[in-house]
C-alpha cells in the first residue's frame, strides 16, 4: 500500500523540504488587480510583501480541477492519498479536496482538515510524510494526525485588525474596538475560526504572554516542536528564536513565515508562535 501526501501552499513548507519529504502541493491563488498568481509557485513571500505595499491583494482557493489533476497524476503511482489542508472555517480548500475525491478514479483521497494553517499545518504534513515512508496506510496516518490535534496550540497577533476585517475573518466590531484602544489582541483558532484569545495592550506583552503559555507546556514535561512565524519580520523572528531557544533549550524551534495568502489577511508585521508534542 503506497500512500501519497498532499497539502496546500498555506503550509509554507519550503520547496526543498517538500521534495525531500515527497510532499505534493496544490497552491492557493493571490490576485493583484486582474493578475492572479499561484502561491509559492508564481508568487513568493518576499515579492508578495513588496507588491502588497502598492495594492491590496485578494485570495482564492484552488480550483477543483487542480485537485483533480494532482490526484489523477498521483493515482498512477499510489493507492491512497492523504490531503492535508488549512482550516475549513477560513477557506473552502478542504471542501474542494473532498469534492475532487468524488471526481477521480483508481485512488481514494482522505482529506484532513487541520483546523489551523501555516507552519502548524506543515507539521501535520511532515508527520504524515514520515508515516507514509514507514509504510503506514491512510487510515493510520489520519488517526495519528487526529492525535496531534490534542496537543496542537498556536497564537498570533497582528499590527492592524483591518486586514482580518476586510477579508471577512474578523467582525467589524472587533476590528473597530481593537483599533480605537490600540489593543494587540492575541488570536487563535477555535472551532476552525480565527477568534480573539486575550486582549493585550502592547506587542511586547502579547509576545510575553505567548511565551508564558509555551512555558507551561514545557514545565509539564511535554517534548515539544515549535514554530516562530512572522509576516516580513525576519529580524524580529530571529531575535525571538534566540530568546526562546535560550529559555527553552529542550524545545525544537523552527522559523517560518506568513506567506502571501495568510499574509493578505493578517498583514505585514504579524507574529505567531505554535507548538505541538513531538
């Protein structure tokens, strides 16, 4: 039994790692004016933030036809496909994968809703790839991913809540209150949606609050893998990495980024930290 692993571009797994881990990717779309780009293929993160300074982008999920094409290609070599996607509460990508499964023959697709996105979604894909290499079938992989959900935690903050409001990911009232009071709310995924976790006044205090929650899990003796995620703030991410690595040397840290699609909705300057049991 050979099981292929597919994810979408919002996992933000670098291309060289996707190739090494044999993870296949279907890109979401980012549109500037009348021109659309496939995220991570035609539009990369550095170029995106430069373009976003001049024009507000829009995003869209992959056409179902792209899923069908990818799955049909993989059906030539694989018996099953595990397709791992960003939260169904903020995108129709997961539903598109499910619909595409009904249109392909000779292979069964097991779509998995991570209920999250970015590097944490990538952690699911990397775990699935590891299990696939070891010979696990799709049912075993899905079971392992559901176990991961029990210890998956992620929190992030944005510089400007209006990006989330414009994209329909946060209510107008929440955005207005946050802007008036200069609040830097901590956000997280709950029931597949982006919702406020706590209202905090400053960026520094928000980051310290996230650090404290990570520390609680470290002190509980849970072996953790964590991702520092930034929206065009590599220096800030590196400084935070060095601080956290010194404070929690037992945690395996990586630095990742909010790419074009998620960056469209969070805005430049956003920072996040997520972790899961190894």
